[in-house]
């Protein structure tokens, strides 16, 4: 039975600074080096494990294998021509050879191969790309068409993740707990439903006590679907989304330990809805195992994700077109956030404008002394940094026992006070069993976040907070009363 696959490879033009200098000596000129990207797909989707060998006269061959998404990347290539050999697993035996005419102009290369049991045939053709779209162009947005009320609102979330893609899985497990092997991150858009009778601070899910076994977007918060995007399209869509909003607000959420991509997407949609965000919510999801028994594995992965998150935050700052960028991290996700922001801060020039407006660090599962040291650097990256902590956080109490030292997100025996960071004690409003997810469960905290983020009010101007003096020059803030969330019927 024949199998058809195609490779789309785009040569990206790189310009060296030396080559831009008029009169540069020929002896110092360096050849332009180009990347060659592409994907191998078949009738059933991406083809992982295809071996690609690129040959050029006078150079040793380069061989790579497509990743789980069928993607490949050759880097550091001088101008062509090249011979490209492709071997697809499961075909007995077959090698397709095509010639890439040149890598000297911007072009699109399309390889069509018809593989059959006893051999194969194929052609390699190239054609010029359409006029390149500027990176910062806002795509035109079609007018919204009126539709019947379906009983739920729909929140569009943008996502970046370095989790391994499971292309054939349902949307709930599309991104698994493993790390992706492809350099970079997956980008895309997800759609989250919010029922019309949604209660602030809740992620409504099916309950067996109500004989609910299947998620219903009219009753529950549901991840309706995800749409993968390449980098250019991702930022075009993001700028288009922000261009339609009044405030052009961008909220980036980084989840914590024991959280799947699916659950993090639901939380991102719920937070954006409850905060009344006027702009675009963005989820960054690192490869948490989603298991309480995999704490040390998550600790390793959250360190591994730091450079990926750093690059993603830089791109959002430079390419999103947002007027205000809010960063929110929870639990172990604060380790990735604070480390990434430290790396950004250390590369900032003296006196440079902060790239972000608000940094909110909730229940940080970070060593308190390490947090204080990191804050010396990362506080430069935002106009305001806020730390939410609690004495009733059972998860952080366990973490302190494991590590032997206090965590930044707990207030016993001492409240962590760091110069340049507003510490908010939320102990009186904890309502969950572990007291760890108050950032999204508590109506009081959500209301405070709304005033902090959207109105940019300091703690002394936010209702419900009382100033606490720890020492002469050390003070923090605490919620004065219990949580304001109404009781569900």
C-alpha cells in the first residue's frame, strides 16, 4: 500500500554583522551559514524516526533523525547545493535521494515521495516563497459572526511547552509528562470553556456524586481543543488577539508540581476569566510528571526547563505587542520563573526599562534563602514583585521537611521579607484541603490580584490588606479576614 510524505523546508536568512559593514576586509569575511528546517509527515500524521542525511561536496555528511513530531533541523550550513537522503522506518528497504539546488535565496523546498513496497520514486521541486510576512504584522481578524448562546463562554489561551508531543492522543493527554527531544518548544492555541453559571475560584469538573461522567462545557471547565502553530504564526495570532483588546494585557502562567498540561490549561482559562483579563492569557507548561510520587523527577525537570522559559519570556516581551505583561508562577514553577528572570536580569543593561509590569510569585516552593538571593537580580525585571505566602500551606510544610530549610511560600516560623518585594500573608483565606492553591481558588486573592494587576495598586491602596510591622524597617501585608468566596450549593 503506498505511503506519501512531504517535507517542507524553509531556508532562513541569517545576516552577520561583519557582512553589513561597508569596506570590510575580504580576509575577515565569514561565509553565511544557514539553518534548514522541515517536517516529515505521512497519511497518519508526523513520521518520527526518519533518518535524513545531507551531503555536500567537500564536506562531511550530516545525519539527523526526525523527532516525535516529525521535525528536523540542520544548522550551520553554507550555501548549497545539497543531496538529501531520507530513509523512513518500516519501508523495506528504501532510500529517497533528492537534490536541494541552493541555499542562497529564501525559498520553500517541497519533497514528494511515493513509497511502495519494492522501491520508490520521487521528485524534488523548489519554488519561491510568497513575499515574507513581517514578524510584527497583525493579521486581519475576520468579523465575529453572531451565534446562538451555547451555555458557556470560550477562553482562548496561547501556550508554550517543552513537553513531549503525543500527536495521536486525545486532547487531554496530547502533551505528556516527558521532556521533548526537539530543541525549542511547542507553540499553539487552546480553547477552554467556562460555564455560564461558573463560580469565581472554581474549576468545575464532572462529579460522580452528581452522576457526571463526561465533561460538558455547559456545566464544566473543559479543554475543547489545541491548535499547534509555528513561531511566526503564533506571534501573528497573539498580536492580532491583543490588537482587538482595549488594555492589551498579557498574562503568563507557570504551573507547579504534580500538574498536567491539561489541568494547567484549565487553570489558565479560569484565571483569565475570573480576573477579567482584557488581552490574552498564556500558559507555559514544563514537563511535570503529574504524580505526587514523582517530586524529585519534577525537581530535575523544572531546572531543565529554565533556558526554555527564559527564551519564551524574552520573545513575549519583544514580539507580543503587549502593553502590560503579568507573570504568575505557582509552587515549584517559581523555581523556573525566578531562575529564568535572574538570567534575563543579568543580561539587562544598566538603567534598562523593566520588560515586565508585574511578577506574582504564589506559594513558592523555593528555598527561602535562595529566593532572597535571586530577588536581588530578578526584581529589576518588573515594575512590582509580589510574594503570596501562607502558614497553612501543608504542601510547603512537607517540602520543608524534605529539604530541611524553610520555603519562601510559608510564613512559619518567620515571614520572608525581601527588599523590593511585597510580601502578602494569605493565611486567613486558605480554604482548600492543603491550603496550597489559594492563588486561583480564593475569591479574596483573585480580587486582590485583579486590583494589583489591572489597576497596578500597591498593597497600601488595596482593600482587605493590613500592614504588619516585623521590625523597624521590615513590614509585610496580611489579609484581614476570611475568604469572600460564596459557598457552592
